[in-house]
């Protein structure tokens, strides 16, 4: 028996590599989609946080104004 891989063995290895590449490509696609969604969610939360901060600063300013009026 020869220690060299047979053509059939090489073909099986190539098939496994092709399948693995397809799985990795699909996983990469899913991760890319998830990254897009998370980036959008992050940007939305940053905008909401900025709006809340602005509103809080406005409330504080009104409270200070009310405090000085009394």
C-alpha cells in the first residue's frame, strides 16, 4: 500500500474544504448583517441619549431660573 493519498481521498478533502468555505462565507454574511443592525441600533441610541441630555439640561436651566425667581 502506498502512503500517498489517492485521487479519491484528495477529492474528498477538496469537497470538505469547499463545504467549509461555503459555511464560512455564510457565517461572514450573517455577521456582516448583524454588524449593520448593531451599528444602526448604536447610532439610534446615541441620538436618543443626546436628545435626553439636551432635555435634562433644559430642565436644569428652568429649575435654576425658577429658583432665582423665588
